[in-house]
């Protein structure tokens, strides 16, 4: 009859938690959930009413993808991809310098607000007053200033916030700690003191009123608008960008976006005009000297013809002259080009890219050189625009510098070859001119002199005409330039993005619902103790015979005798009644009461259950088998000098002498006796089994109060000696793992007739009478409970 305990007896299963249990707990807390939802909705309403409204304004802007003029010459290292070009344009649009340029053209540094019950509303353009600020003087910024007037001439300015900043003329800011007294002044007059230098102009017909204003630093405004600007393609792969900005005033958002696009287009146009302007300036510098020479030779030719009475050349002289002029014109043009090549070399050597002129503007039709120069100027322009928002250490700037360096080297190598060819051509033209000049000796002296003067005049005239033609072309190009990018759809209207009442109320409702639900779920997940009878019934693999109320009002543990009309006494009577369904009727019964650990109330249940049987007239005996912690004797006012331990150890041979009579009818007790050194071995002794047989022959009911089964091993050996075993679980004390331990006895050991008892239940309205049935009325109507 000895069962060896092993770890499989107490296998712990993953009990988890049940949705049904959580749902029941949520139903019990419906009022808390309702209050939570109401409070969150109230907070959502307050947040909606006190939040500053924000509007989103959108426009569409076309950014032309850049065409590389060297697509058929260059290598990938010097060809910029269109996607990178779009990214760079986007970065430039969002840069602070561009935002600063836009804000300099807009009067956004003075903000006007209308006072409201919950939040102040910003107004724009339709303001009753206009404030002109002298930004060259110190100004109080970043705080509300209230302007009030009661007539057409005077107003009062008050400092309504606790903290301000003072903006100094050099752009620095210092904290403004003291709050000045209200200032009185007149409309249209300058108000100047240590804090402000403004003029308030009244533009409305209202005789009285008030308005809030706030002065802003231009740099802080630029940071705010540049950070709020969002740019993204309208569709994937498209170069039409959707630009949006958030603003507390819808009209201000429209004005900012439209001004931004216009200024960006003007910046692009100014950049394109720089090339034509440089060409015109270069030609003008060359024309000045040529014009002087032309006037000089024109006067000399006129004087020579007048003094020598000769106006036309002979046919022979005309032929020599025409041939000479053809070579001279070619020579002058080639020397002009070589002058450009030399200056271009100097610019490249010094990296003075801002002075470089595109060759095509001067009539140099070299596709390779023109393509290289145009690509160089484009890269330099991109670099300048990137530096507006990035540093030299930025990866994009580093990559652009590398491309510029590669192009510089390629152009200088190309110029070396071009200049070498130009020198050879010049030498050839000069030799031909020299050969023609030799034929002058055959002409009359007068015609020789006329040819020389007329040649110089024609040469200067040809060069002058050539330069003026190129200048006119550059001027026309400048006048006809237009930006590649363009406005597709200007900003008009918008929509409110914050606060959104429906969204806020929905979020508030969900939060109000989620918080208590999450609390219950988390508490259920991390709960380790048994808190309700439903959980115990669902997880326990043995029947639950009864539920015992908590002993709150009595200091006595014998509640069945001392409080017969209490709910707790009725719970023991109910447990006694349930035992009739599982034990033989009208026959002797023997059962033990145990628990997993000490403190779960097994001794309390054993005493009162034995008391409940004795009240029915059945001769009952309670045996204290827990010899390690004997407790029964004190509750019955008995001594513990002798008892079960003295009998089993052989100190007392007659078992009848260890039976103690109590003051209650039909109830005897065998106390545990003095604590022996070997209680487990004593319970295993054959004398204990013989004692039980003897007691069964005398008493109708034998109740054994045994040690906790989770702490000692001897209780397991007693399970086969009784008709049934009652395992006691205590509410808010027993661990959930204890359920798995008891289940292990049934599944692993195959022990039958094991039943559960739920002890120490606090709420009398939720007591189960066994077999899973609960009744809401509980035991509250008993007299002892009403006292």
C-alpha cells in the first residue's frame, strides 16, 4: 500500500486563461468600463476643443528631368541621373534659404489671433489692425501681445504671457524674464521703448475690440515652414510633384506655397540668364576696342580718299583686296576664338566656373566642347543649389565635386588639342596673307595705300559686325529664356487635418474600452493564484464537491457548532449532502481531508465537516494525522500529551485510551500527539491500518486530517485506506499549479475517489454547491450573517 512519490505526480500543465473567465470578469466590472469610456471621451472632447486647428494645403509642381548634353560622349561618371536631379530639386525646395527668400516677400512675422473659449484662432489679411514692425530695433517675440481699444484713437498693449524672447537687431535672441506693465499709445503713431518698436494701424470700423498678436523671428519661421513642407511624386516615376504644407491658417498656407513656386521659378530663370549675361559682358569687353579702331580707320579712309581723289579700286586691286579681306577676316575670327580658349584655360585652372562662357554663344560650333562646358556649368549650378541646404561633406556634394573635377580635366585636355589646331590655322592664314601682300608691289603706290587703309577698315568692320551679331543672339537668348519647371496646379483651398473630432472620439472610445480590458487580461495572464470557482471547476479534472465561505466574523474555528445559522455552516452541510452522492448510503464512511501546502484550511474543513456529521446523529471521530503540526487539540480544549503518535510508536498499546471525548455529542477526537522524529514511518506502520479497521467498526464516520500532500509523502499512502479523499483549495491563496498537481495524482497514479473543496470564498453570493452549479442568492439570509 506504499506509493512512492515522484515528480510525475505533480506535473504542471499549461493552464493559461480562458476567454469565458475574462468575459465574466469584464461583466462584473461593467461600471468601471463605462466610467473609463466616459472619461476618455471627455478627454477626447477637451483635446479636440483645445487643439490648434491645422490645415493641409496642396499644389502640383512640374520638375523637368535634366537632359545630359554629353549622353553620347561621356561616361556614367559624369552623367547625372534624372532621379538624383529630382531629389536635388526636392531638397532645394525644402531648404531654409529658399524658405527665407519666400518669407522675406511675405508679411508672416506678425501673427494675428482671435481669442476663443478653448483655443485662439489665427486670422490673416482680414485683421482689424495692422502692425508695422521696425526690425532694426529690439523686439519682443514668441509670446502673445494683446491690443485692446475702446475708441478710434487710443489702444492699450498688454503682455499676457509669462515668458518671452527678445530679438536683437543682429539676429540673436535673449530670454525676456520680466513682464512689463501695459502700454498705452495712439493708432498710427510709433510705439518705441526697450521692448518694442512698432506702429499699430487701425483698418476696421469697429469702435472697440481686441486682438492678440505674436511677433516671430524670421529664422524660426523659416525652420517651421521648411520642415512642414512635404514633396512627393503624384505617381510613382512621375516628375510632377505634389507639394503640401501644414498651417494654422488656410489662406497663409495657400500664399506660402504659391509664392514658393514663383520664387523657385525665378531663381531658375536667373540662373539660366547668367550664361547669356556673361556672354554679353564678354563681347562688350571686346567690342569697345574694335569700335575705337573702326572709327579711327573710317576717318583715315575718308581723309585719304578726299586728299587723293580716289574712291574705287581698279579691277586688279579689287581682286587682291577681296582675297586679302577673306583671309584677314578668317584670321581675326580665329584669333578671337584663341583669346577665348586662353581665358577658358585660365578659368579652369583657377576653378573660376562662374566666369566660364558657353562657346556656342561666341559662335564656336564645336559640339564636344559645347557639351562639356554646358555639363560643367550645370553641375556647378547644382552644387551651388545643394550647398544652400547641405555642407561640403554631404555625399551628394562630394559626388558632384568629383564629376566637376573629371569634367575640368577632360575640358582642359580638349582645349589643348583645339588650341594646337588653332595655332596651325593662324600660321597658315598669316602665310597666305604674306604671299598676297607681295603682289602689292605691282600696283600703283596710291592704290597700295588705299588698299592698306581700306583693309584695316573692313577688317575692323567685319569683326565689329561679327561681335554685335553674337551679342544680339545672346541678348535674344536671354530675353527668350524661360524656366524649365512650371506650376501645374496652384495652391487653392485645403482641408483640416487636425484635430479631427470623429477620429479623436473613436480613439478615445477605444482607449477607454481598452484600458480596463487590458488590465483584466494582463492581470489574468500574470495571475498565479486561484481567485474564482469557475476557473477551478474548468481546470480541475476531479469533481468539485463544495465551496466553503470565508470565516470572517468568528474567532472560533468550530463554526458549525458556534454559528449554526451562518452561511459558512450551511456550506459545510451542503458539502456533507454532496458526499452522499459519492459514498455508500447508510454505511460506514471513511475519508481524509488534505491540501497541497499548509495554510489552505484542510484542518478547518476536517473539523467542521466532522462536526456537521455529528449533528446528524452519526457517531463520528476526527483523527489528527498531521503529527508535524498538530492543531486539533486546541480547538476542542484538549491536551496533546498523548494521541496518535504515542499509539503508533508503541508508547500506548490500547487505542481506546487515545480517544478523547468532546463536549459535543457524537463527536470524538484522536489528537496527533507529541511530534515524533519519524511521522512518515509511523503512518506506514501496520498499527495505523489496524487502528483504522477498529475505528470503522465503532464509528459511522471517520475523518482523517492528514499532512499536506505537496510537502510530505505519507499522505499519498493513506489514499487507498479511505473511501474518498478531499483536496482543499483556498481562494486567493492556493497557486494555480496546485490544480495540476492534484490532476497528476488522478492521471499518473490512477487514484480514484479524489474530490475538491474550494475554501475561503469571500463573496457569499457566488458560492457553488458542487458539480459546477452556482446560486446568486448565497447565504446572506441566515441570521448569524446578519449580526
